[in-house]
């Protein structure tokens, strides 16, 4: 790092004292899992409604929609807990809180570890115990957990794994053990012949396994982007404490909530971003905000109207443009995109996808016209009308993306227009994701331009208050 860069970082640390690197909540998956069912097909739209940006249905997207396509991920980096070294913890006591950030004692009901459903409804699990020479294999029979391995053959209602300060190496395949590293403890239970593994982990440790996957592996010139992601993820985690109590945990570890894969991809820089923002969350009128975010907004964010939901004051449709008029997210390959469909394939796709798109599609042979009847504030589609030889049908809001689903892949966004040319239909669009809340590629651009996390977050979530929980 250059002397100038070091000086800038030092000044930033002085200006934002009480920020002690903490964690965050969304993480992308390993490259080979980019199109895995958990991300690309298993996640229903109903799950997207309560999650940040999880549109894992888009197979050509980065990780889940939680991470920009340019994640720069190049494989696991560290598998052991990492100490963030960018800030000296001994200086914290003498540092004042950043301007505008309110310090408050953490509520009693939140002063506990987070419970994460890392593996739910799986047939088998493998655990590399540090005290055993071999691998422990878990299966289920009814509501019993079967444990087998070197010198072990037993069955019980539950099996607990303590970390003893080391990584817990647990995976659904023996091969997956090579890239597994979880903090905290695990509890493995069985129901109906399937296993569930719940990771009990400190929120800040949890965030270390989210940030690298959600915003991408960035360099120090975009440190505030990592901080912004950490704060959004932390807010999401606290907002969902107890939200899945009937399942025995708080959040899923995939796109149903936030993607979390332990510490395999944590780096000193992502750890530092977590620690630098330790305890910082976003609230509005004393309540945690719903911290939606997405990959690429295309220059304009959207309101909850895209899902037919009532507006929230901190989720507005706002231009997201640089001073020169170009989108902050224009580094994204999804800043502009197009898809082409033949005349023959659309009828079959529409009839197949109608239910997912919440559309009443009639039995028909030919598509006569596709028209945008009205749009949302950003220009995204509110109502799409399809005229066939047997009548018309409409699709509303973000669901238009599912109407054109092909080979398991939905459209990148609902920010598009349709052209009919000869024997093909061309869709020209921009953006990736639902467009609500924080634009991750925009965050990366703003960070590179020198904006701090407070400036970034208050743009995407106007009117919020930044608070820091202290235990």
C-alpha cells in the first residue's frame, strides 16, 4: 500500500473512531456452486420478499443476488480465524463515535448469539473432528441422528459439536470439508429421516462469513463498500432474530435469508470492515429497517411497489447517477443487457412459467403483441400485457422476470422494454435484481470515489439513523 493510501486510511480511522470491525450478513457462494439449486432454482419469490436481494434464480448472476457479478472471488483464502489488524483495539476507548452515530446499550433480547440454519433437510453430513483421525459421518433414521466413524457407531436424538477455538469443519460431502470453516458451535438433529445442522455463532463472527460473498472481494480503495455491506447485513440479522423460531433458528444460511458459509473466504480486509463497523445498525423511528439490497440498479432504485407492497419511507425510487450523469453501477456487466427469444419458443415458455409469474395464461398458439402498459417510478415495469390469438393476460411488477424464465434462469431485472423484429422478440434491459434499497455495484463505485459508509447508506436508505449497539 502506498504512503498516500496509508495516510488516507489513517485519517479515515481517526474520523470514524468507534468503528470496530464487526460482521455483516450476506455472502456469495463458492464459484462452482454459483448455479446450484439452492441459489438458482430452490429460492422462491416469496423468499425474496423478506430477504435482502436474494434473487438466486438468475443463473448468470454473480453469487446469489446478494453479490454483484464482479465478485472477484478466486477461491478460499483463509480457513482459520483471522485477526483484523487495520485498527488497534487499544485505541477504541479514546475514540469518539463518528458524527451522527448514536450509541446505545444492546437490547436484552438481542444480547445473545445468532442461530443459523446452515444445513436444513439434508440426507447426510460429514465432520472432520480435530481429535479424530478420520471423518465422522452423520445420517438420519426417523428422528434419530446416526453417527459413524473411527471407533464410533451410535444413534441419538441430537449431536452437539463444540469448536474449542478451532474451525468446525462440517459439510454435506466429504469433498466439501476442504473448504469448510465455521466458528461457534453446531447442533445436529433429525426429523423424518433428514438432518438439520444449526450453527450458534456471535453476530460479528457470522458477519465475517457474509461480507466476502455479498459485496465481493475488494481492495482497500473500496473499503467503505465492505463497511456498508457489513452494516446492511448486521441490520438484516438483528431484524430477523426469532423470525424462524418454529424451525429452531433465526436465519437460513442461503438466499432465503443471507448467504453464510463460514470463514473460508474471510480476508484481513473483510474482517476489518466487519470490525470497523462493530455493532452499527440502521434504524428508522426506533425500529430496524428492512435492509433490502440488490446487485445493479441501472441508475435508478425502486420502491416496494415492484412487489405490490406498501411503500416504506426509507425505500424510495431515487436516481443513482454520478456527476457526469452515468450510473454509479456502470462497472457492472448488467448495466445494460439483452435477451432474444424466437417466435416459436415464447408460447411454450409463457404457458410453463405462468404460475410462477402469477399470470392467468390462456391456452394459445401465437403471441401477437407484448406491451408495457404502465411503469413504476424508476421506469421498471408495473404491468406487462401480452396479447395472444386467444386473448390477453397481464403480469405485474417484478414477476415479469419469471414470465420469460428459460433453462431455470429469469430475466436480470424488470427494467426492460420489448421489441419485435421479424421472427424474434428482443428484450433490452438494464440492472440486475429487484432494484429496491442498496445497489451493491453502485456502492462499489461510490466507495472508489471516496464516499464513506454513512454517505452511502443514507443515500440508499434516506432518513435512517445509524446506531451502534454496545454490550
